[in-house]
C-alpha cells in the first residue's frame, strides 16, 4: 500500500473503536480483474493460483483496506461454478431430509472437500497479503438450512413441524460454528452471511424464534475462543437491529435497503458498522454519484471510530472500474479523522 499504516491496522483499529488516519474502506469484490490477470471468471472461482493472481492485481488497482478470500463454495457464484465443475445440478436441496437428518453427523470443515480447499486459500491469502484484513463469508445457519430443506418446505415446517425445523437449524449451526473457528485458525475474520434471515423473507417474530438463538450460539462459541466475528444479512433488517446488536457481534455489515442512520442510532459505539452504498450504483451510476454516496455515509457516521465505509453487498461483476476507484478515493479523502 506504500503507507506506514496498513489496511489491516485500520480495520483492527475500527473493531477496537480506535482512530488512526482515516476510516477503513472495505470493497466486497470478486473476479473483477480476472481477465486482466489472464484468467476466465470460472478459473478465478475454482483455481487457487488464478484466484491469488487476480487478488494481487485487484489490490494493486483498488486500494481497499480489506479483501475477501476467494474460492468460497458458500458464495452463490462460486457455488454454481464448483457444482458445474463437479457435474452437479445447481440445487443443493436434499430429498427425504426429514428421514436423513437424524443420521447425519456434523462434519469437520477439514473433511469437506470444497470447504477444506477454501481453508487452504484462507491460509494462502493471509500469508500473501498480510497488509490487508482478510475476511471470509460463512453461510449462516438459517440460509444453510433453507438451502437443504427448500424455502417452501421450511415455511410449512414453521406451522406443521417446528421441532424438525429446530433440529435442522441446530445441525447447521454446529456446522457454521466449526467453519467459523476454522477460518479464525487460518488467520481470517469470519463474517456470517445469512441472507434468508432478512425481513424480505421472514418476519421479526420468526427471526427471534427460529434464528436469533442460533446466531447467539455462534457468536458465543467464537468469542469463547477469544476471536472476533461479524454478521451480514441482505435486504431490510431495520426491525431486528437491536436483536443483532444484542448478540454482542464485533461487526455488522448492512445492505442498501437498510437504514444506516437507524443503525447508528441503535448501535453507535456498540459494534463496528459496515456499509451501505447500493452496489447497483457501481454498475449504473457515475463517479460523481459514488463520491456523493461516500460523503453521505461518512456524514452519517460523524467520525465514529467503529465505522467501515463500503458497499451494502458484493459489488456486481458488471461494475465500472472508474466508479469503484472514484468511490475509494472519495472515502480516503473524506474519511480522514
């Protein structure tokens, strides 16, 4: 980065509530520079060396303070690429899950072929890019359960078979805990991504009954090991801000439909807030609009040390590079303490 303060140091300061030179910037990027690195998107999503070289060029071109580890089989685009590579259909819904669940044992991350490959990538990224804070997205227990069961079937279970639904979420929660701890061991900060737990799909009361207790178990398990953990839930989550803050999470990344103002009202100083510029603006907007959005977010933050400016979710692959650069530059200039 060519600076005395590294991106990792800025991110760690934000999690501690300390101020260095400026607010950290976190860009949720994927294979945006795969072609520049000489690879196809599929190669970036499935091949370690291609992914590392792409990340190297990404870091050179875009001065973010953090990076997300690639080859993550839990991310939708990578999941689809891996399944195509393995000759499998896109869906991971399991037939006869009610009969099978009782026989399943929670599998160690190291024994999962795809996730173990991602763990190796976590180690390589942490070693290759020590000046950046490395993150990985761990699929949340509710979303994981709905992928296995099917959304419609799970909605029926809420009324017809709650014990089974809780058994399923207990299984996925134990899996998520092991994955988070494995990521920490690899030197990477876990971000639990649970998009199906947002208010676009379920109500606050359903969240509190079927999801909140399991989120709490994950946070407690990671904290018991002396490590930090963050959460990201897509869509609108304003009605459950207080529930999420009450978990004691170290960071909360929010999507564009949620209100950054409201989150600061509830969580200022209690957790590290991340987000929440609309990712579509990076595709459809202009550099001037991205600079304006950066300014708005920083104005709302009012110099709060525990704030990381960035998009509300992953920046689409169709984003204009000049937009990403304009946004990053504005964050650096306007985000100074």
